[in-house]
């Protein structure tokens, strides 16, 4: 069973949504449900605490570090060798 959601829209907004929904041969309710599903799908899922946990865990490992110019030079040489 679902839960009813009430949303207050300006008259012109609702009229536009009605037109778009009708053009897609669906009810306003279905159009709104699909729009909300699309919006949810594009939102980041990780909450701040999860993000911090990932950053903290990755900080436990050692990664290459050094002078940026030297690292970029090494990277460029490695790519050049891979292309040959």
C-alpha cells in the first residue's frame, strides 16, 4: 500500500504538467511518480558519514607521492613507452 503525497503547485505549473502528462498519455499522478523516480536515481546515495568512512579507509594505504613535476614526467614517460 502506498502513501498519499500532497504537493501544492502554482496554477500555471500544474497546467503545464497536465499538458506534458497528457502528451505522454499518462495521468498527472503517474507523470509525477516517474519524475520523482528519475530525480531519485540521479541523487547521490552516499550520506556524509559513509563518504567520510571511505576517505578514512583510503587514507590507511600508501600511495605514490613526491614532486608533482617528477610524477607528471614519470607518467608521461610511462604512457610514451606503452604507445611504442
